[in-house]
C-alpha cells in the first residue's frame, strides 16, 4: 500500500471525483477527461484496460449512476491507488480493480462488456527516450502492451453489440484504423483533438463497433482557447454547464 507521504489527493469534476496519485511517478493527464467526455453515457458494464489510478473509470462512474466497471492495471502501486480512490468515491459496489496483465485475461469474462474504454500506452518502444521512472515508461510506452495486444483483449471482452473507445496519438491514426479493421470492427465515431484552433491534431478520439458504418464527421475538439481551456473542455471538467 503506498505511503501517505508518497501520494497526492486530487479532484476532478469540481470535487465530485477524488483521485489518489503518486507524488512522483505516473500521473494522469487530460486524456482521460477528453475520452470520458467523448464517449457519452450510458456505459453499462465497462472494462478499463490500463486503468492506472482510476481517472477514466471514476469519470465514467460519476457520469452514469447505473454503470458498473472493472479496471485492469498491471502496476501494483497504481492499482492500489485505484482501489483507495474507488473507496474514497463510494464506488466499491460498482467498480473492481484487478491487478495483473490484461493479456492473461485475468478475471475478465469473454464477451461480457458493453464498453471497453482505454487510454493505453501509446509510444512504440524505440521512439523517444524511455522515462527514468519505470512506472511512467510502462504507462506511456508499449513496453508490456502494444496496440495489437490491447485490441485483442478489447475485442475478446466485448459483447457482440459492444463498443470500443480510445484516445490515441494522431500520428498513429492510420495504424489504429488498420488494427481496428483487422479485428473486424469499424470506426463509428472519430474526432481529432487540436491544442488550439488551426493547429495540427495531436490526439484522436475513436469509437469502434462491429459494423460497417462510416464514421460521421465531427468537428475537432479544441483544448485551449485564449489563456485557458476551451468552453467544451471546461464542461468536460465540470467547470461549466
């Protein structure tokens, strides 16, 4: 169990969601907020692959009082923080943390989930410099979980009419699309994320299903407007209605 001095107590949605994170090590970015805002309820029974300290799962549970989820996290310290955060948020009857490798399909029944949501490791090994912190390296780089592997796990876990949602680097969008198609899924929704209006996208938000639907165009999600977050991102953060 992480020592109190080694963690910080943070909040999302203006205090509605509590998040316990390592003071030094892997800390959540804005990506889970953007993904949770993109997906849209109802979430039903969901699986969060690589849940870290629980940010994405807690946001989904806070948005949908009927949602129930399982978060799988390979790093014991982050999994322990997710368990503590689950209790702090009062989600113990709706959420369970599994510590282990999703590739082993630990405690994840096949075709059991309405939604698989993931903010996965997104940097291929060999691209850039691995962080000195092994916790950050595992969370951000495909050291233990590559694109094809988390897609394998997601597809196996989803019900026939289930949906897969992820946030991923824009410069790997062609690779992601190819992987989704190779698993018999189609992109149902697709949205680019840009730091500011007119900028080159740096992320993509994707929802995929077992269907042949064409993804409708959705305008880019602009993160920053002026000196702060855009109105849409502030709404995702619970700062505006």
